[in-house]
């Protein structure tokens, strides 16, 4: 293990959550060039960067930031050591910080009103995730919604007199509808966009408050729509590729969207009148507009990040009229040679799911009748013969893309080639593909990953006696599944913040994860008791046949640390030996929750991962 290289990679400066100020002159962004995450503000005209914070913002840059309407302060989320039980704080230009919204449970800033007084937040203070209105002048916070299901995607109208949001009141659990209500939560109206069972969400109000930009997957692939509130008519755009609407441009005649195809993402500008679409002129990779806040500088300029598999992210100001860019934050490689990073090979393969594996087909796992085309990315480290890591993504509503991934490049730097599989259930391929995992966790999607592993092992340059699986979150669940359901394929495994016991997860995760993840995907334990048992890796722990590293943050509230502890205890009951020379190794990460962007915490994780793989693989 090259300790210097490990630390150099983990310490590469990284930015997160860039958002443009109301006047378009500045960009607020998390950046860790000092070795710690801090809030910085970039002058769009000059590129000059000013640091506002000095340790007041969280170490982990998971949650987004948003400007106040006056442009003199920035709102951010603050929790306790990664437990995601956020409160909302504000930081001013002089570095002074004050709490703004403090509620029990998890609080998430949804929108900032243009009136300078109103915040729209989501919170689990009452149990389920609901919307609340916060009055900055009085400090009062008022609950606006009260649904059985979680409420999200909240956006304020320009005059702050109305709100739009998404939830579900139907008996079709996978359904999501878009609603409009008065600002006090009254006069709630389901706009009834799309068919029942589809997922429809609001994205942005038109500048005059008479239209809503929405995303919908009624037609399978995600599409963008503009809903006219005066006529209740919607105009649809796109349809050839999976797309997500992002925001209107200032005049309201154009809007931004992000298109996904073949694991790449590109920003699209739609003319709302003609439907004409123009993509940004950037190399194939991942272009993105940020998770929240605004990407719009003015009518012709936006701020976006861009990256490729072997090139780190850079923050750009893009001129839509000329296709010219100005670099606001350059990709930083420190003392490392940029050419050392590995590009990804995109390929597809057919998977028949568990039908490929007779032993799994006989364990209560029904085969998906359709063979699926599965997208994958392969990173060749150049080592010969090459040990390899299969690295399933989290989610499961997620996707591995052609963007720079630090963990992948870290593994490649240690000589391991890396395979990423966008199994059924992944995003970017439409609603039917994403929902193919419903009522089937631990089933056919795990067979997709296993099929990818067999293809990898057949490559003549891969050392098929040195293949490991490593994943985090749902990828950690997949690592546990692969090691206990397909043990013959792997020589080692690393399960990071992963799920082991679905029943325990149902009891102990946050309320909106219980309904919108577990119940939506696999029902409840009462509805599907056999599924909850059969698809829990802890049920199959006795099949573990290769060294396993169990890695978990102690403050994780999405996937509580009880998941790791239960699996450890089960291994002990079965007679497995713990320790560096044993059957498994167990590490809890203090002061950390569901992963972290913090430099020191990344170094700790990299060191633990590298040490285990070096000894065991």
C-alpha cells in the first residue's frame, strides 16, 4: 500500500453543490481545498474565490446549500457527525452563523422564497416527511401538509402565494402525483398529470407563476413537461431519451434539462414554444446543474459542472449563445499526473437474471421473464494479470455514469481493475427498468451483477482467482448478497454501510425511507414476510466462503449500524472467526454516518479498504 499516494488521492480538492446567487454575480459552493469542507463564494466575472466559513459548516458536504433572497447569506444544513438529523442554518458574508429552522428529526431545505421572508422545508418532525413554511421575520415554522406518504419536491411560486409538491394518495404504491396549494397549505389540488402508477414531480415555476415545469415517466422514459395552470394543459418535450427537467431560464421561453444515454449525462436547452432541443457542446461524460438552488446566471449563461471518467470535475460558466465556457473552478490534480487516471470502457451484456444460475432459481427467486440488456463500465488498471473489483452502485435508484469516481480511481491506482454494473432497478433507462426491482430485492438484480462478474472473470487478462466485490449503501447490500448468494464467484468482499436484515431496517430507518424505499420497493414485513427473510443476506450468512470486511458508520440513520452488528453476531453464532487472519473483519467508523466527503474520513476509509484488499486478495 502506497500511503503517500493514498493520501494524495483522498486529499484532492473537490467541490459540491454550486448554486448561483439571485443577482447572478456569484456562486456559492462547498470546497475542501484547505483539507476541510468550507463554504466558498466565487465571483462569476473574475473567478475570484472567497471563503466565508471557518469550520462552521459540516465536514461532510452531503447536503446542498441555497442563497437567501437578498444575496447576503447562504443557508446550509447542519447535523451531528453525519447523522443527517439536519437543522437549517445561515451564514453571512462576515462569517457569522445563526440557526434558522430547528425541528426534531431530519429537516431539508426545499426552496427559498423570492420575498426574502419565506423558506419551504421538508421535515420528519411529525413522523413522516412533510412540508413546513418558515417565516424568517417571525421565526415561526408552520406545518403545511399531512399525508400518510412522504411529501417532497416542494417549490414556492415567485410571489410565495402558492406551493407545488409531490406525494401519493392513491392505492398504487409506486405512484407519485404533483399538487398545487395555497402557501398556507389550503386548497390542495392534484393536477392529475400522467397515468396512475407513474412518477410526476414539479421542478420549477414559470417566472409569472402561471406555469409549472414538471418531470414525468408515464411514457416509460423520463420526459419534461410545461403545465399551464390556467388551462390545465401540459405540453410535453423529448421522449427519445431519459430526461429530467431542471429549471426555466429567466424569460420563461426556454428551460434546462439533463439527458441520460449510455451512462453519460448532458445538459439540454429546450425552446418551450417550438420544442427544439440543443445540447451543451461538452465532451461526452457527465454534465450537471447541481442538486438544488439555481444554475442560471442570466438569460444566456448558466453554471454547470463537467467531468469524464478520467478527468476530475470542473465548474464552468457556459454561454448558451456562443457555446463558450469560462472556468470558475479548475479540476485540481495536486501533484498527481492527470494522465494516470483510467478511462472507462462502456459495454452492454444480456442477463436472464436468476435463470442464469440454477442454484438461485431454486431458492424461491422467480425469474424475470424478460432478458435484460445491462449497461456496464469497465476500468482496466493495466496490471497483468489484473485482480478485479466488482463495484455495484447504491440506491438502488441510482446509476454508475461516465464521470470521475474517486473510489474507482483509488482502486485502479492500487492495481485493481473495476467493473460497474447498472443492474435492473437502475435509473437512466426508464420507469419499467427502474421498477423491475420492485418485490425482487436480492433477486434478479443480484443475478445481473453476478452475470457481469462471470463475464469479467472470463477475460484472459483478469486474474480469476483474485476477484472481490465492494459496495456501499445498496451497493453494500449487494456486496453482502454476492458474498452469501454467489459465494463461488468471489475471493474477498467489502460491505460498506450495507443492509443485512430487511426486517431490522424496516424498524429502524427514517420514516420516509421506510415508506418510499422499503414499502415502495418490497412492501412491508407483514405483507411480504417470506421476501423479507429470503432476501436478507443475514439469512444466508452460513454461505460465506471468502474473507469479508464489514465497514459501517456508527451515526448512520439511513442504514443503521445495527445492520452490521447483527451480521457480525450471526457470523459469530455460526462459528466464523473474526480478525485479520480470520473469516471476517469488522470496523465501525466513528463520527461518521452514511459515507462522507470529509478528507480525513476518506483517508481512513481508503486505508482500511487498501489494507484489507492487499492482505486478502
